[in-house]
């Protein structure tokens, strides 16, 4: 009888441990799912910023082609300034942790 009580107590502890572990796994899954969602959003932000930079680079190239033939020093200065202002996007770089 004493052995039966000991075995029953051990079985109860094993069942409690299993149930607690299952609950932690569900909670961990929820956290992982949230993290994946955050990273997907961050990826979308990076794609958006990349598109903005590509547009700015195209505008800068256009500005360099538009201002003069390069024989005039002021044309070169103007084209450089225009290209730099086209590349300035600000703080649109997303931060992902």
C-alpha cells in the first residue's frame, strides 16, 4: 500500500509537470508568432525604404545628367547639390531588434 501511494504521488507530479510544460509551450509559441509578425513588418519597412532610396538614386542620376555638360564648374556644383538633396531621405530607416 505504501508503494502504491508513492507511485501515485510520483504520477501526479509527472502529470502536473507535463501540463505546466504544455502551457509554457503554448505561451512560447504565441511569443514566437508575435516575433515573426514583428519581423515581417520590419521587412516591409525595409522594402519601402529601399524603394525610396532607389527613387532618390534615379533622381540624383537624372540631376547629374540634366545640369550642364560638366565644362562649367558651377554646373558641376549645382548638379552635386541637387544629387545630394535627392539622396537625403531623413530618418526613414527602420530599427528592428
